[in-house]
C-alpha cells in the first residue's frame, strides 16, 4: 500500500486538510544542533481511533545530536570489526561505517563476517585477538552469545565495544564488553527499541485511521526483537479498534535457508483479514518478504512497515515494491559511534550518547534524495561532528 492515499479499509478517509497538517508536521523535527529530551510519541489523551496526531508523531520521531566533547585520538592503532553477517545490510552497513571512521583517524581496520551465527561471531572475536587488535567492535550482538571470546580479549588487554548491543549484566551477570554504545540520553537500550515499535504502531494507526488488523512478524534471535514487539503491542493496546490477527516468528536461520518468503506467504493466507504488516528487520524484505507481499496480490491493501531504513529498502518504499515505510535510523552513524566509544574508553572518559534517533520514512515524508542514505529531517552531519570532536 502506498502512503499517498488512505487505505480502502480505513474507517474514515483522510481529508485534504488532514494531508496538509501531516505535511507541516513532517517538517517539525528537532534542530540538528540541539539534543532534545526524548518524549512519548503519543500523548496520554490520544483518541481511541487515532489519526493525524500519531502519524505526525511517527514522522517527527525522536532525534538527538552527536557529542561535541573533544577526545584524544591515539595513533597507529588497529580496529577489528565483527559484522553480525555481511549478507544482511543491517549488519554490513554499520560494520563498513566503523571501518570508514577508523580509517578517518588513521587506524588500520579489518571487517570480519560473523555469518549470522554465534560460532561465526565467536570466531571473529578470536581472530581479532590472534591479530593483536587494539580494539574489537562487535555489531549488534549481545555478549551472552560469546562470553568466552570476550574474556579472552579482556585478558589480552583489548578494548571491546558492543555497538548497538547489550552487555552480560543485563541478565544479572558481569559485564564483559569494555563498553557499549549509547544512543539517546534518557533512554536505555530497551526503551530505545520500544520506541521503534511505538513508531511503527503510530504510522500503522495513522495509515488505517485506527483500524489496524496486524500480521506481526517477530524476531527472537536478538534481544531487540522482543523489545520492538513490546513497544508495538503496547501502543496498539491503547487503540480500541486495533488488533493483532496473526504472528509469524522468523530468525537468522530462515534468512540463511531462504525460507522467509514462503513462510510469509503462508502467514498471509492464514490471515485474510490483515490490513497491516510490521517487520522488525528491513533486511528481511530483501530476503524474500517483499516478493511474497507483491506476489500475494494484496500489496495495495496492506500497510507494511519495517525497521532500520536502509537505502535498498527506501528504494522499495519509493517504488511501492512490498514495503511502504520504515522506522529509520542511521546505521552509518551507529558505526561511527562505535569508534567514538572506543576513543573515550581508551581516554578514560565517560561514554557519551551518540544521538542516534528514529523517524518514520515513507514515499511522501522524510524520504532522502535518490541514492542517498537516510540522514534525518532536518539532515544531521554526524561525520563532521565526530571529526571535529576527534580533532580531525
């Protein structure tokens, strides 16, 4: 379903005045130079059948600003970067961004493909230890999957950074990463990912006039998957005319086996009343979900939203090819924040929030220029800010 027109099943069409109000709201994001305090995207008095208010909140999102405090840059160090899986853009993009940031400060860098499984991540960390890396950055994976290798890195005196990850103390254990990145002041990791789900719900409610009949795709391989689901379902619970009519759990093994498209096709057949789909990982659309949605011949009747906002997905959204929107954030910014975190750990400084926030992008709102990565509205030049903080 394209967001340029309301769904045929929505209870109450959007008027021209409503469309105009959304266009104005989409331009009201916080200025890049300020770091706003995160606020709930939905007010406490939201109506049971939400419309313009929640859709405007989805487009505005919650966005911060990069740190400006200076940090020294040691020379001639090496960064070993563990990608969760190079076959997925949601892994390869922040990994390459971290490598670019390391190169920008004169460090050697190497990207290791974790191949979407714990053994691959563990092997990559151990390769970094064997290579005598000064810093090991792990993209998006919690420490519980490779405690032994992290302990080996610590014993070798290597700084380890979890980029968009959780440390083992979240389960009551001892922290094993030297440090983990932080996205927004005032939000811990769980709350940040809850916000993703909330923004998904806001967009879906706005697109359907508060008549969401959701087929929810879930992800349990990483902790952020359930957190997105929690935020999504909490927001939908406040909508009296919204309901989840089906659930499909997918995981890394489904992506590796090429099974995602068929599983979604089956789920769509089992949920004929669904008018919306929420997906926790944009990379999955390229792994068969977009094709399954188009092949179902229900694409025009489905409001489909993902998460992460990669350029390839923005192209799908612009072309109406099985995805209509994404809760977007900059994975490039995430990768650069990993190097900033490493620098501050090496300097004995406090880890600072990167400012990475989220905004919903669809075909008509917050869409960057053709070929450009998502960079927020208004645009934020995080690279320039980091280089200035690093004295480069």
